[in-house]
């Protein structure tokens, strides 16, 4: 459900499903934005409800690591919760989906910002011993996206959601490359579904940049549609390629250095522009990286991809950062990530991996 007032539909839904004890997962900010009101509405509906506010790390960031997961699992056990309601953005959903999966109960999604496309996916990107790993878990049994809340989300989070969607330009190419060059499974239906969601955002980029209700709704629907595409395929190929591998690499490095985290979608959007420039250059300079039987098709696919300059222009229009330096990503880290990020998902046959393994 994506509409104004959707938060008010959560308690009736859970009541209708027969739940008697529900856990709400939030952080300090999202508790104030929506969690406190939801907790009260659940209690008024006769449902036992208690909120677990996930604690931040030393840098003040709430991250999906072992400590956060254990905190929520312990709360679910102690409260004998029959379902978890994730109130927040991507990180809180990742914590909630894995904790619910581990305990064996369903979870319900209540996004508070249109910031990522993972609300309704099954994969939980977690930080385990400092390494980013995506673990198969569960998707939500229901999603309630309240446009009254989403339109009031911080500008940076809305821009991050737009950046996450722009990343589909390179992830869709990498999926095509992986299929033709590496024999990876492929679905034209899922590809087209993701591409339509991407293009709807690009067509409404000005409205998204102005944070109009129709613009925010378009973005939220596109993010959810991308999530449904991943659910349909059962894997994240359509939505995650080399641009996500760069983002994950940067995230792990910031954690290692004890620095504050940067919004996922902000990293993905900038990484998409960098990967686009690299791939367009490789198409001209390194044609041997493309299997001869598919060289023409892959070269043509790259030519349809916007240039890095075009992607940065769209990011700027949405009010987001456009260069790695704005995120505190220096040249040494950028160059190292371009050499090593493909190792994060060694089972993905991206063009970045082919390029690095050809040297």
C-alpha cells in the first residue's frame, strides 16, 4: 500500500491477520517519525506491542551488523513476538528481515524514506566481521508506505533513493554481460520490469528533485517495483552490479577506518557514473573483453547507457552528491575499489570483473 495515511492501515491489517503480540523495530529518529504512533495504534487495536530501538555504533550510525541483529533477536525471543514491523529505511529493514527469518516469524515493512529498493527484497546485506555479505532471508508479508511521511523525509534520503534507481543503468548492463559472457541466468521479463521502473524515475527527475508528492510517489513506486523484480527472479542481478560492489567496498572501508557511514543510494549513484564512464571507455579500447559472438550486442547496450556526465547531471537535479570526494572517498580508495570491488561478489560475472581478471 503506497498512499497518504498508509501508516493508519498497519494496525487493522495486523489485527485482521490475528496477531496478538508484535514487535516494532526502529531507531531514535524513526521512532519519533512513525514508530511511537504505530505502537500506540497497535495497543489501541488490542495488540501487544513493544518497540526495540536499535542502538547506534560508536560513530552514531545504526548498521546491520551482528550487534544490531542480536539485539533484535533477543527482544523478539523475550517478547514472544509473532511478527516484526520494520519502521525505517534500508538498514532497519535488513536487520528486521534477518532477525525475523532467524526467529521464524514474518515481518511487515513500513518505510519512512524512499531511500533504497530493498524494502521488499529477500536478501539482507549485512556487515559480518567487517565484511559486507548479502544473506538470503525473507521478504515482507505486507508493505505500508505512507506518502505523508515519505514526502517529509530528509532531502538527502530522497536523493539517495533516486541514486539507487539510477544504478540500474549499469546493473542491467552487467546482468546482460553476465548472461552473454558468463552464462548467468536471465529473465527478459524481470529486466524489462526493472528498466520501466528506472525510466519512470528519470522521466520524473525534476519532480523528484523538487520533492513534490507525485515525484516522491513515483520514486517510491519505482523502488518497490525494483524490489518486486528481485523477488520475481529470486536474485538481485537486475538491481545490483559493479556500481553496488563499489558502494559496498567503500562502506567496508569506512567501517574499518571508524568513519561515519554514507547513504547507500548516494554511493550507488556516484559509482554508477564512474562505472558508466569506465565501461564506455572499455567498449572502445578493450573490445576483446566482449565475447566475439555477442560483441555487437554488448557494445550497442553500452552505447544506450547514459554517460557519466549525464548521470551526474541527473543526480544533481535530484539534489544529491555527484563526486566521490563529496562522500569522503579519496582517489586512492577509488582506484583501489575499481581494482578489487569485484571480489565482494565473486560469483557475479560483471564487466568490471572481466576487466580486472584480464590484466
